[in-house]
């Protein structure tokens, strides 16, 4: 695989899936050009097709993480998915959706597969969304869920143990920023992180933004509008808690073990590659997997894409390595 990952050629199964979705759903408006509530409703509806044939869990439950006035978080629902034979510990998985869309429900099948592959309960926060709740509201909700990962779920079948923090797309940004927040605050850091095709900066002029500006799937225009909703103050986008790629060397050295997955056909591909290069400058060598021929968000399609199932299986193996090394 070319580590740069810059190829416009869709894999056969990705091409077939995109055609199938187009035939099933027909033309869909750009959700970022709709009022937020309409965009969310469309996103929930479209993601219904991804959340069929749900892998059975030993236990599923919603818990409430209390608001924390010290950090400005709100009370936050968190979905708990406990696989059969779960070990001690958990994965806190922060869903993506451009900081503005999606929910634990839109990502449930992906989260259940992740639970089975890691053999750990997966916890999915329902954090506040932009533009009604811009930066740093959602981030503070994720921080509160990180702090309460075990106390809030002790009666839902989760045993305290190693904690892995994960997220996809905007969720990867929030997951990483939450861990950086806790490092600064002096809290114990998780055993590792899984970061799936994250947005780590608001630089829309990277190589992959240029190459895949018009998709397929995610586009530069959509990402610009997502960032305008999440962090409309361009000065605030320099804050590493908004754009983790801008973190200082000391913060990067202190991060737990990271495992990156990127999509080969994605405006955000460079975000992952640039972050990995930054880590190398401080002496780290965190593994990066670029999956060729797939578009942004491909891991949502575990019901139809072998590439998605294989990527999550590899992530599960990475988690076991993190736990062994912690």
C-alpha cells in the first residue's frame, strides 16, 4: 500500500456500495445546507440502513453522566454496549458527524462490532452538538464521560480496568482533545487510543483536501461548514483543544499509545498523515493504517464492507497490544 494513500480509484466493493445506496435513497440534499435539525433528521434516517443485523450484546443500557460544573459539561446520556465474555475495562467511543450530526444510535452497529473485536464494553456519549452548542461544549461533555466512564456504568455490567478512548471523524478530534485536556489537568491517561479518519485541524488546503475536494462522499465545502458551526471564531481554531494538530511537543510526547486508521479517498486523509508526522518529530512511531479504495466514514458499513470489518478487527488487536503494554 502506498503510505501516502492518494489514489482516486474506489475499490470494487466500495463502488458497489455507493451505487447501491444511491439506488436505494436517491439524491439527498447536502445536510450542511439544511437547518441543523433537518440535517440531523436526514443523517439519522440515512444511517438506519447501516444499523441492521446488529450483533447481539450481553447487555445494552443507557446511563446518565451527571453535569460537572467544574468543567462546564452538561448531563450526558451514554449508551453502554457490553459484549458476551467482556473483560474488565472499556472503550469510550466518541461518534462522528461533523460536530453537528449523528448519535449513539447512528453508530450502534459499528460500536457493537468494536465491542466484539476488543472484547470490552463500548461506551458511546450523546454529547452536545453544534451549532447550538459550539466549541468547547461537546468537548467538555466528552471529558465528563471520560472521567465518569466506570462510575457511571458500574451497574450496567462494566468492570473497572484499562480504558481505551476512540472516535471517528469529528469524534476522533473530540476524543483526542479530551485526553489532552486530562493530561493538562493532571488526570490519569487512558491505556491507548483508536483514532479513525479524524479531523485534527481546520486547514482546508492540505494535499488530500485538494485531491478530494468534491468527494466522493465528504467534501471540502461540507467540512468548512462543519467547522463554521463548531468553531466559528477562526482565532479559537488555533486552540489545540479545537485543533489537536496544533498541540505542543510536550503534550504530544505525553499522549498514550495511538492507533490511526484513515480512508484512502477522503479529504481528511492528510489530517491523519500530518499528525503521524508530527508525532515522529517528538520521537514517537504510532502505527497508521490507510485503507485504500474506501471513502470517509467507511467503518460505518460493517454490514456490507469487508474492509470495515477487517479494519475493526485490526483495531481490536491493537487494543490488546495496548493493554498488554500498559
